[in-house]
C-alpha cells in the first residue's frame, strides 16, 4: 500500500483528534472564567445538645447565589454544596428553638466556602431551627397475626410474644403518637395446631431500640372448637320489693363455641343472664334478656331466646 493511501485513511482520525482537543481547550478556557449561579446549600446539623434532636420540620437547605470558577461551578451542579451548622454553639441544653442571624449565616458560609467561592446573595432572613426533646418509652410488642385456620380450628387467647415489650428512644412528639410496636406479619394457611414462629418487630422510622436485635418469638395456642348449649335461669334486677314475678320460660338457652379440650370445664354457673325490670314492655308483658357475664375461654356467645314473657303476682 502506498504512503498516499495510508495518509488518506488516517486523515479522519487526525481530524477527530483535533476536534476533541479543540473541545477540551474550549472547556478549559470556559471553565476558568468566574461566574455566579443560584444554588441550594444543603444544611447538615451537627453537635446537637444531648437529649435533643433537630425537628423534622427544620429547614433542609438555604438558597444562595455564589460566585465560583467554572470548574467549581460544574462541581456544585453535580453535587450541591453542604453547609455544616454547629447547633451546640447556638443552643443551650434546654432550648427548643435556635435562631441564627442572617449576618452570622453569611460569615459561616464564607468560612466554609473558603477559596472555592464567594457568597453574593443569601435568600430569606434568620435561620430558625426547632429542636425536640429526646425521650424513652417502653412499648408493648404486638404480634401481627395473619393466619388462615382450618375449618373448626381457632386460636385460644392472645399470642404470647417474647420479649413482650421494648424501650424506644426518639423525638417526644413522635414517641407520643406511638402506643405499640408490631411484628412483621405472621402468615400461614390451614392452621390446625399450635403456632411458634420467629419474627422481628418493626422499628418505626426515626426511633432507636435498646435491643441490639429486633428478633422476637411468637407463640399461639390453637384448638378445634365445637358448639355447646346450656340452659340458664335469668336474674331479675331492679325488681320492686314485695313484687313476685314469674318468667315464661324460666330458663333461656345460651349457645357458644368452646375448644374440645375445655368442653367439660364450663357449666351454667359460669354465665350470668339478667332481665332489667325497669326496661320491661308492660304493654305486652315481656323483658329482653342479656348476657352479663361469661367465661373468657368461650367464643360466639349468643342467646337463643330474644325475649321472655312474665307474670306478676300481687
């Protein structure tokens, strides 16, 4: 191949190299110039007094106009400059509000920018920083049960969670809005036996726990339930002295569900059904019975008889 042919093939490469170098030199010349640009200064709060924290509603940035060289301006466009606020310098231990004057802010920005830029304009007035007290509070851990049970099977009582509570630390306003801590969902299908699962409690955002681990153990007793019926003699309340009354019928049927294991542990003496004489229908001579007391171990307690007729003997 002739030298003339090789030269012709290399000309496009030389041209693009020349174009690239021209662009680089142009960018360097442009970047060396000083220019002003408006930008947001991200605020980084430091050295907050012990037992206090900066409120979530505190300002997160300041708007300023800064004169920089082109290189530094390009850097700031890629990453906003950060302004560190030493809160402890301006706050006493019990303060709930810190105010930094605008002139102090200008000096602070100037010190932190150093040779990298010059503050030309600062929007707004004084910087107001609300603080919140940090408190500790012990809260119960509640199991989030999302189990589907096999037909006829149900849980007995409430889930047992260990540990059953946790001490959290955080801003007072946030802590006052939280009454419990829940676990991650405990899920399962066709459950027909006791449940024991390892889970974790969900730590609310912005709070800290006194435990190094969020792991908990959740236990839930499960049993098969069947229906049971018993007859109860109602008690009449607010009956006037020397008034004799007869209920028709004299007993009412109570139906409820109970676990197979506890079927024989419940009898009529464990229930109280009452009729209030003051609430009687004296036109049709009937009273409405209601269940006043029943054992915790039973479920779906109902009265089969919705009203009871009565006779008064004078």
